[in-house]
C-alpha cells in the first residue's frame, strides 16, 4: 500500500482509535484471570490479533461479540502452548508472553518478524527471568527472538536493565502471579509513563506494589486477578498524528474519544507542542481536544524519553517551526520497529528538511519542505509522521503504508473525513 498526499487544510471532528497499549494489557490480564472479563472497543489491529492468539495458546477462551471481547481466563489452568508463538511485529506480545510462559514447567518458543528478531532487545528480560529460576535464552545467542523460555519461576530478587520499559512491565505483571514476595531492581530506568500504565493496571486489580523511584519494585502475590469489565479509551499515541496534522497545516480540528485522565503517558505531547506555540482546549466531560490555529510555531528543546513513540511526529512538526528544535533522550527509539532516529531523519531529509542526527536525538532547523517519494521503513509511526509532513508541503508519496494498521487502522480515511487529500493505492 501507498499514500499519495497533497497539501491540505483540515476542519471538523475526528474520532481517535482505541489505545493499543491498554488493549494489550487488558487482554493479557483478562486471560490470566480465573474469571470471565469483557473488553469493549479493543483496538482492531495485527498486534491485537497476535495477543489474542498467544493468550488462546495459553488456554484462555476468547470470543468476539460485536465490538467487544469476552474472555474466559486460564487462571491457574495455564496451558503450555502446543506450537511456536509467532508474535508478528509486536514487542508487547513477545515480552509479556515470555514472562507468562516462565510460569510453566515446559518449553515455550517465541518468534516474530524481521524487526522483532533483529531490533527488539530481549536480553534484559531473559536475564531477569533467569534470576528467578527460569531457563530463558535467545536461540541464536544474540539477545533477540527467537527465544526459548521454561519455568516455573519462583519469587525472589531480580535485576535488569530498564531503558526499554516493556521488559520491566513484563516482569511486574509476572510478579503479580508468583506466590510470595518478588523484588525487581532496575538499572537505568526509562520510559516511565509506560511503567505507570502497567502499575495502574496492578492497582485496578488490587495488586499491592511499592515503587522506589522506578529503580526498585516489591510485589507480594499471588494476585487473584478478578475478572473485570473495561472500555478501552482513545489512544494518545495515535492522537498525536491528527494533532500534528492540524499544527503542520495550521488548521483547527477537534479530536473525539479522548480521556485526559487516562494514565497514558503520550498525552504529554500537548505540553511539548504548547511550548512551541500551539493552543488546545480540552473538554473532559465531552472527551474532546480542540486544536486551535496558531500564530506560528517556534522551536524548543525537548527530552522525549517519556513520550518516546512521539519522536517521529515531533520531528515532522518541528520542520515547520520558525527556529531550531533539539530533541534529546531518545536513544531507545533506535530499538523500536525501526531505528526511528535514523529513519525519520533520512526520510524527512528527502523532503528538504535540515536535520542532524545525534546518538540520542535530533536537531531540526527551519526549512522549506517539498513533496517527495519517501518510505515508511515498515514502521507505522514513521509512515504517519511522513504523511503529516506531506499534508503541509504537498505532492508526497509514502511507500509501504500497510504497517499503519498496527496502531491506527483507518488512519487515512479518518484524515480524509476532515479534509485531507490522501489517496490509498497499491
């Protein structure tokens, strides 16, 4: 798939898709419960399907009822998967699934696509699982999938690198099910809002967890993990792209299905863009964010570790600012679906961006962008960020856009509904 993008002016209301991260945690925890749970409005994406397949392999029974999932959890009847679990492009399924597999007394094998098997570090999680008694190895001894995991783990003390939040979240979720006290010590903790998201789920389910400034956690299990009913809110990570499209094209736009009280960390992008001159009106009751037209954006310095997934779209918007923007704290972005620092710098440069790459970020200078043929690098956030840039400068082709369905199915159609000129074709 490709997008042909023309210069556009946006207006109207756009409903933001459901949160991927909340969907994934809800499915996993419902599948580990001994009870039945209902999840309304889960994100419909390949990652969701991969999580459903993995949890079904562990013994959960998952049925679709309209726009809801009804899950009969495996509880203490957790099954050893009969086949290799292919997580596709999902780092969350890989990390969370591997942690759950460590509860089982036989071997579970996980693999994924080329990105998962080459870019997603697994050694921190494998080391932490080993601390608790698991057999947990990379089959190619390179710290990446395919991986092999065998338990059962026991409660105890584990140490791990925490620059990537997903392995830490995986260990926290695992510790909630272990019969005793587990202490998790984390070196170089990063991406802390994503840890907060996981901790909010432990709190929701009544699992006590002490948090020592994100450097150590103590949990005592096992959690009963009762069944629950949950409605997935809008995704702040996805909302960043239509917000950015409004800012780049200097348009007014209303986003619907947004909960400012939800613990998703990427809502912090609003504050970063306000520092650049953007203005927003939030209506908590209506669940809307209104993006005002602006008087011009100016550059700023920003540490993006807390909103790491927003790096590509922050860089795209910075190209249209009237002064330089310096992005730091983004080193872990090199180990996502693509090397996002290199990918967004290289693709925006094709459009005329004046952009310098550093090890942990980017410096973006004012420039006049022009349309170009650019490539998503098979990364959904790179694809959407380049589309945003194309809406502001015109005549852009974004190649290999099927990946967008990972987090924002219907992205192009949603933007067309508010005036964007985006044509999808093969």
